[in-house]
C-alpha cells in the first residue's frame, strides 16, 4: 500500500454535533481561564473524522471531550504512525475569534502525513474542523492580554493489527486547551543547552515532519538542559555534529550587526510557520534574510567579534523568545544578563499585534473562525 493522498475537490462534510451534558458552567470556566497555564485544561468538546482505505474521510463529529477507545493492537501504539499540529485562536477586541495562517498548518500536516504514510486531510476539512470546535467551545477563548486557545489537531493509525505496513484505518481529532501568557513576568532572555551527544533527526528521517517520535527523542536531552538550568535544548546535525538544526520545539535565528537575519537550513528541520512569518516581517522592513547552513563556530566567533548582536527562538507556543546564552560542555556563548535584542522585541510586538488584531494584516494571514 502506498501513502494515500488528498483529493482535488473534496466533498463537503456534514458534522454531527453531540453536546456535552457535563460541560463546565460559566463560573468554573472563568476560574480556569484566569490562570490556565499551558496544556493543563481542555475544553468541553472535541472533533473527530474517520478515514479508511475503502471509505475515505467519513463520519465527521463534534462530541464531548473524553477518552479515546483503542484496541491494544492499534498500530499507533506499536509503530508510532501519527502526526499533529499546533495553532492558536485569538480573541480580538470586538469579541471575534481568529487564527493565524491555518492553511499553512493544514499544508504542513499534509506533508507530515505523507512522510508517515498517513492519508492527507484536505485543507478544507482541516479548516472546517477548527470552525466546528469553535462553534461549540468559543467561550473558551480567553480575552486577557497574551492569552489564547491552543488548538491541537492530530492524526493516528487506529487499525488493530501487528505488521509493518501503513494502517488502513486512521482517526483525525482536534482538541483545544486555553493558554495563559507564556511569559508571566514579561519577556526575558533564556538560557539554551547545546546537546553534543544526541541528535533530533538524521538525513532522510522524519525531522521535517511534525510527528511525536521527534519530540520523544528530545526528552532526554531536554532533561539535561533542565539540569544545567536551561529552558531548551539546541540540536546539531546528525552527520557532522557542527551545524545548527533547531531547538526541541522551536526554530533559531541569528541577527547580525548589519541587520541580516540568518536561520539554519536543513532537510531534517521542521518548517516553522512562525519562523516564516517573522522572516517575512523582517523582509518587509528591508532586512536581508539568509536561510543556510550555520555552524556552531559561526555563532561563537560572531558573538565574540560583535558581528552577531541578537539571537532568538520562535515557535507557536512562545512566539518569539530572546536567547541570552548558549551553554555547552566547556564553553558558553552570550550573556544572560544582557537585555533582549531591540529587533527581536520589535518583531515580536509586530507579530502579536497582527494576531490580536491590533495592527493591519497586510499579508492576509488571519482567518476568522466564528463566522
């Protein structure tokens, strides 16, 4: 069996909606939204769509959030055939609910699915699944500053069998979790740990796919980062061990004194939607942007000479995070006591202003979900 592909013009889906009779009341919901953290609480409903080799995409539903029943022989439990996405819903000042570049998330999920031999969910179905969940759980989108509703679409092989082949039955779900401000005390530079013993992904592997196995392999080096007082771990390439790849869950960008932004390029790096957006905003301002291979020595020498003036990480959860220092066995690059870079914070402000509707959306990145 070859990996299934998306149809050119998919038929419209008619979602069956079953309301959660045990949905939390307004008081309990507001208490959660006052201090949700990240990934600690979940809304009252979820979306799921089934896929089979014979029937294609079918049985779209909105149902109460709850356990998923799987047989012990479900393929995902044995062969890790699964992919996921992450994006946010933002409440604008007028109460409307929007999300940021969902078509890009849908397209990335298709690429991830292809790499994992899963069916490619049509973009239209992806977008509609978000709208359907917001239609019943829109009250879960918070309105406090820097807060949002994190949306987690995911897909996995549910066919019950033991055998190394693509599954013939797959499930797609969307769940949602209210997210508080990522930096409760304000945005400040973080320390990063350089992993020189472990690699996130190798050439020809699944590094460019958003699949759980990539994150599972990062957990041990991430624990090492915590032990060294660092917030994230930075990986080098698996072949030569000298080229920057990405953090455990974010992309990295170097800023040079002439205003050039440089980000690592590799076939084993997950394409970052936030990264691409930040680089576009920089280009709009006239900055030169380079996507190329970058060695750890280039960072070290550039910092020591003053050619590299800022470094930041970017991703869906924290958006843009200034990096104060990189720690490694035997050396440190940067100064954690230095303030966050001016360009870093300016780009962060511009991006978040667009997402929350405070600044014009020149590129048409925002999509309304509640209309």
